[in-house]
């Protein structure tokens, strides 16, 4: 079975956009690949973090993924910092990357500009500059064949491939598996409920714009009910002229697996309130078992046990790979 590595940001919150666009795809991957999934808390500290909130976020994200259907019997799930080899190989790869390669990373340019804009200073953490080498270590430690990424992350996988090929050329062709990026199959793109021209984002300060996976049913009804639509009062898909209704149709389609024509026919003699009520009820039914499972897991020791088991499994593989790298480079001077 081919290996796949993917990471989960330790943000502590997930929207229905994350659920339909990312999580459901990852759950499917565990049936198709030897999947390694970790909570990327070392990447999180490229920006200052409150330690209490970070610890809470790590647990929340892990619990959510398990509640959504990630199976510790099928996939290897762990917290990144629990496997020290990530940081150690990250440093080694840092010595192999060039300033030019890291400077070309589009996300570094974007994030550093945001830091300047938010702080009003030129203070940019070095971690923002060098974190692609840690990301490369995350991938190469496990000889991953595939890395599922969005289009904006392909550049990072290309850097990983370049570093792996460079080291293979210098220290032996069998040192690293050369990974390939895997752009996920087309997934539903859930938009902002108030500004449907924008993608739904949990960072928005307006709570009406997004729905969390853990939002209570009444909150979901209220947010769907207040979603921006138009004055026509007819349900049909037109992303340009009817972005609000089209967004709600996308959500409803993702839940029911009905296409837009079927949805239009279902609601051709009904008004927007009827449609919004149906979307809200379908979404509540979709999320209810996840929310119930989340509450069960939150108050049990299972999540910590699963993460420990995953870290132990990952650590054995990562240690073996790190020793191979260090032996080839002459770092383990006592070993032949």
C-alpha cells in the first residue's frame, strides 16, 4: 500500500468548509493509503502562541478528527512534537536548502506581509522563513509517496522533492523516497454566508459568516436563516447572479449528494425560508453524530491513548530513517 503523509493545523476550530472540503477526503484516504496524519503544533509556533490555548487546540483538533471518523486502527495519528525526529531532520534539511529556495516560497511572502500589516513592525519570525524545511522533514521521514495539498502548497512539495533528490545524489539514491503532490479530487467549496464571493473562514470576526462543526443546532438554524440571498425567492444555481443561494445549494448538495438540478426541482414551488429550513435540518443531522462522538471522546482517555500509540509507531519509523540519514552524512561517528 502506498504511503501518504498529511498534517492538521492546530487551530482548535473547524468550519463546515473544512469538513466538506478536507476532513471527508482525509477519512477516505485512510482506506486507500497507509496514512500518517499529525497535528502540526511545531508549525503553529512559527507565530507566538498562548500555551494554554495551544494545548486545548491540539486536543480539540485530534478529538474532532476521531469524531469525524478517523480510525486509529487504519491510520497513524500523532502530535508532531511527540516525534522529536521531525525537528532533528528539519534542521538537517535546513542545512541543505538555499536562501534563494526559501525566499521564493509564496506563502512566506504572503505571511510576512500580513505580519508587518498586523504588527506595524518589520519583526518577522525566522520560523516563517524556514518552516518549509520542517515540512519537508515531515514528509521524508516516512518515505511518503503522496502528499495531499491545495494548489498553494504544491510549491512546498516541489522544494521537498528538490531536497530529497539533492541528498540522494550526495548520500545515496536510496536515502529518500521522492514524494508526489496529490491535489484532492474536486470538493465542495463552501463560501462565506454573508459575503458569498469569499471562501468561508473561521478567522472572520463576524460569527454569522461561518458555521463550526461543533455549533449547536439553534446556532446553525440562526446562521443559515440569516445567510445572504436575493429578492427573487427562486431556488436555482447561478454562482454569479445568485451567489448566496448557490452557496446554500452547494452545502445541501454536499450533504444529500443531490445535484443542482435535483435540488432546483425539489424546491421549485417553495420559497427561500423553506429551502433554508431544509438546509439547516440536513446540516444538523449530518453534524449531530459527530458532535455526540466528540463529547464522548472529550471526556474519555481514548484520544490521548490513540495519540500515544500513533506517536510510538511513528517514532520507530522516523528514528530508523533519521539514523540512516545521519549515518550517511557522518553524524553518527561511532557507527560504520
